[in-house]
């Protein structure tokens, strides 16, 4: 998969996830608004029901007047109304015209001037034994009775509207009605309320009524059906305002969790794609290096075999020994490279199968450095050995640990600048022994220092191509040291040199 395709895939996935998260956020906001509106409608509807019940209770009380004072008050108000009406209507005349078809007109005059006219129709039963006119008058009486009933209701309201609001409402009754209506709507939050008169002063309230600017107050007019309704109001608020955002978010949590899981999986998929591309590049480099590493000894062995087969030239015993020596060396080289690959294959399957036994670390180091002494001297270099460790016994696998020391010295020798100068030192730490290998080689940059222990990774050496390998040596070293329960650290400065230190624990 090309980088361009991967780039556009990331762009499309990012846009898709951003859009999905945006839509979920919008859904949460809209759900919060709807729940808030529904709650406010329930509160206002409950308050309306309470106010309507207060009016109905008041009218029922008036209709079933049993108290003498109340009856006297009603009679006095009625007399006052009659007196006012007699004064007001003394210049008024009313005429009623009724024909045999049932049509009638009710006209009001003031000093012979028509003020109002009301036309209607009532049923006249001509087959009735009662006089049709009388029948019409009975029907008309029924209609007028309804009008009178309506006027009576208005009169009741006009009588009550002069009573102070503090006497028209009982606080305990109001509290009980609010509690019941809120409970029927599923609102069980604590609330506070107050009744205000037309001067916007509190008549009575709950003890804790003290709204803050953040509290939303639900206010409604009391007794709105009064003839001259006054601005008496009922105010209710909830000390702990309900925040529906948290409830809406709780409903969206499963969706958010699944979205996050998809996001993580998608991110991991992108990571795997990049990792596979990286492995693909490493694989190609590995194949190229492996081909070169195998090709050189194979061609050398092939050339030596052709020299031995060539009968045209005289081959002395000394030549045969030299050629067989070359074949033997190149075969060992091939075997060593194959062994490296097999070792890493075995390490990939898990912990290496180590055969631990007590060994003298100083002796192992001495054996490996002795074989390197000739190599270093052939390049006019120097190998300085300082075995300071007084307690050098540790449990190690002899073969693998020997390979570790050999690989580190081999790297120090291969990545040299001029004449190699190598320092090998052992010393003790509490509960362990340290093997230090220092060189004056090319060094490793800070950018590559953290990656040198990765499998197949080889630090770039600029335009130098004389150092070959698979990039397996240091990965193998780190794996073996960790399987021994130890640690390996590295310090390096570019164009100055590197120092590797291995710590192996000494268990009592």
C-alpha cells in the first residue's frame, strides 16, 4: 500500500470520526434541551392545575356558604350591587318582542336611544296544550337563567377579588397541592415557593425561600378568572436546578464507548499498516544483506573448488593446504551466519533454552579476547584487558554468553575508524558483575542509540559500505542478557566511540 493511499485513508477516517463525534455531541445537546423543555412544561402545568384547583375550591366554598359572616358579606355585596345597578340603570328601558315563529329580540334603550340589541330564536311547540306564547316564554326563561348563572359566577368572583390574597389561600393547602401535582408528574425534587401580592411583596413563603440568580423561577398569576384580576402571583423554584446534560450523557455513554473502541481499533490498524511497511523495508534490507553475506563465502568456496579441479596447473601440497583452509574458513563463516538466523528464530518463539551453570566470567572474557588479540594486532591496534572483578563466578550459559562477548568485540572491531583501540574490563557491583567493552570507533548518534537493539536494525554509516551484517547481533545480545536476568546499557558519542556495559546478577 502506497504512502498516498495511507495518507488519504487516515484523512477519511479522521473526518468520519470527527463527524460521528460531532453528531453525538449534537444529539446530547438536543436531548438535553428537550428534557429541559419537558421538565419546564410539567412544572408549569402542575402550577396551572394547582391554581385551577384553588379557584374551584373557592367557588365551592362560596356556593356552600354556611358561615353567617360570609353569608352577610355576600348579602351586603349583593345589596351594594343592586343599589349600584338601580342608580346606573334608572334611565334604561328594556323591550322584548316575540313572534309566533319563535323569533325574539331584546332591545335596551337609554332615554329612547337604542343601546344594544340581542336577537335570538326559541322553540314554540304549536301542538302543546300550553299556550305557545307561554311555551316560548319558558324556553326564553331557560336561556336567561343561563345568562343569570354566568352573571352570578362573575358576581362571586367580583365578591372574592376584594378579599386579601392572604385570606383567599391557605399556605398548607397550597403546599399540599403543589407536592401532589409535582409527584403525579414524577417531579420529586425539593422546591420552595412564595405568594406575592399586587405590590410584588411576599405574602407568605416557605422558610428557605431565597432564590439565587442561577435559579429558574416559575411564576403564575393567581385567580386569573377574577373580573378585575389583580397581579397576585405564585412563584416556585427548585434549589438544586436539574441539569439534564449529565442524564443525556449517561444515555450516550455506551455509544461513546463503542466509538472509542472503533477509534482505538482503527488507530491500531493504521499503526499495523505503518509497522508492516517498516518491516517490509527491513525485510528487503535483510534479504539484501543476507544475500551478500552468503554470496561472498559461496563464491570463495566455488573459486577454491575450481582451482583444485584445474589440472592444467601444478598444485603443490602447500597450495592444497591453503585452498582447503580457505574452504574450511568460509564454511565456518557460512555456518556462523546460519546459526545467527536460527538463534533469532528460536528467540522469537520465547525465552531461549539456557543451560545455566556456574562459570568464571573472567575466564570466558579471557578466552574471547585471546582470539581477538591477533585480529587487533594485525590492524596495528591495541586490546587492553583489565579483569578487576574479584568475585567473577556467575550462573550463565557458556555458549550463549561467549557469543555475547564475541559479538560485542566483533562490532567494536568492525566499526573502527583507524587502528582499533579496545578496552575490556570486569568489576563487581553489589549482587553482580559488570563486563565493560569500550572502543574508539565510529560511535552512534543519539537518534539511532535507542534503536540499535531492534532486530534487523543497522545504524547508518554514511557512504561506508564495507561493514556487512543482518542487524541481528545486538538484538541477540540484548535477548540473551535479559534471559540471564541481567541488563545491558550503552553510551556513545559520534566519531569518538562507544561503551557497552553488561550487568549479570550473582545469586547467592
